[in-house]
C-alpha cells in the first residue's frame, strides 16, 4: 500500500512541477507583452 502512495506522490509532484513550468511560461509571455505595450506607449508619448 505504501508503494501506491509513493507512486501517487511522485506523479502528483511531477504534475505540480509541470503546472509551475506552465505558469512561469505564461508569466514570461505576459511580461513580454507588457514590455512591448510600454515601449509603444513611450514612443507615442514622446513622439
């Protein structure tokens, strides 16, 4: 029974890591979009 619990914990840990990786990738994409938007706003303001 403890073997089942251990394998389930490992699977859950891997799933959580995959979710965290996905969250970080999404965050980086959003930050890049924000950076682009700010650059465009600066160009518009200081034109």
